[in-house]
C-alpha cells in the first residue's frame, strides 16, 4: 500500500488479512472513501481521468465526484463474459467471502448517461455495458474502457492507493488478475515485471519444486510481492503471426494463447524491461508485443504465462493454498510446462 490516512468512519474489516467480511457503517455512504460500496444507482454521468503513479506510470482514476482520484481496475477473467456470454467474473455470484464482488469487494464504476473523458483519457475508448447483477439495483450502466469494465477496490481507502494492482485474485470466478489501466490504450499498467524463484508443492500437496515465478500483488498489504509460478507451452515459441486456426496475422510476433486460453493462462505482462531476481538469468529475459499492445515477458524466447488456478491468498485469512497446479497441463495450445532454476 502506498499510504494510509486515518478516517473517523471507515468500511470496517473484521479481523486481519485481506478480503475479510466487510461491515458497512451507517455513515459510510457520506465518508467518500474509495472503498465505499455501491448501494444505489447513479444519478449522473461518471468521469474518467488519468493520474500519475510512482510505480505504474499514468493510470485511469475516477475523474470527478465523491470518488475523484480513486484508482480504477480491470479484471482479466471478466473477458470470459465477452467471449462466451458467461456471467461476469466479478458479479453478485456467491464467493468464498460471502460478499458481492461487483458492489462491495470491487465496486463497479456506474454511470447515468455517456461517461465523460477527463484529462488524459481517450473519449473513443470510453463506453458502457449493462449490468443486471448488482444487488438491488436492477439494470444499470457500468463504465468500460477499451471494452473492459471498470471497478474500484475496497482496500483502496483514499485517492492514490493501488492495493489492487497486479492482484492475483482467487475469490472471483473464474480466478483472474486485477490491473490498473494505461489511459493510452486501455492495456494493463503493470509496472516493471520481476522474475524470481518460488518453491511450492506440486498440486498443493505433492513434492516441493523450485520454479521460475513472477512477482504479483505488488501493493496488496495483507499479502504483498508474492511469487506465482510461470509456465510456457511446448508449442509456443513467440510464433510469427500467420493466418492459422488461432486467427493470427503476419504483422509481428505474438503468442498462440489468445481468447479463452488467455483467461485461464494469463500472459505475464510488463511495462518496460523485466527485472531478474536472484537465481534468474537477466540475459534470458525478453519481451514480445501482444496483439492488444502489451509487452509479454519471455524467457529464452518463450512467452510466459500464469495459471489462474495457482491464485491464492496467504496470511491471516487464506483463500486457497500455495501450489504448482498447472505443471504438464495439456491444452489445445500445447502442454504448459514450468521452468526450473539455473543449474
């Protein structure tokens, strides 16, 4: 967490750790915390602006009103809705914490009327999607950017906080990664990726293995800077785009894992050149450009991915368990393999 400011009235969190049960005080609606839940339909247009951060560059924030300056996020697994019509990953569906994702844990940014582009925002990327799954609100419009629904985070209490950045979330269904957004194209604003080593049990209970991993949960106070295993598929070599069954073209280099594949195997992304931690060969690290315009990290030329079933929270309020759950997983895009440390 970047900073905290004490307030007399907060959205109380029971116990220690993240994603605990949330108690809403009667006065919280007037406290104008970034963490406030969504309890009513909007009464006017929302504004989205851009702001600078220390670790993630320029990012999208709420541009006006009670939540001006509060960080905005996208969820990678929300894409499953656009691809298949499945419910939004962040919805009012039951979850392990017993609180609606889209109104309490990650309050959706709602608007009445077309959203307004504030400073630094491309108005052509702003849009809306109709949501009918926010508790008690009926049909409402959620703001999108480059097609991605936008949310606040209940652990961001004041403007400038970014606890949700790069958060590998096991609570949403399916599990996914929360990213800040780059206003230039709506791509994830990840900051500099770091590869390191992680020792974890195979399938959660098997023998321990040490594998290449990516640092996530950068600012998430209960469980910060945690490594998660990375994988590379056996048939994916940063292929030259070509008109094949995966719908690619010949404009540059990209990975085969697109669409629903990337929902369950999110690419390891970076803003700028990735960093190597102890035991990782800096000269083996590279990047390729995804078709969305993000930089995907490579190792010895092979694109790297996370596995959404590896997502977990440790600490005082754990969700899931640490493990290497994607090793040797066969998919239509190849067998996903872990990467051992240097000899």
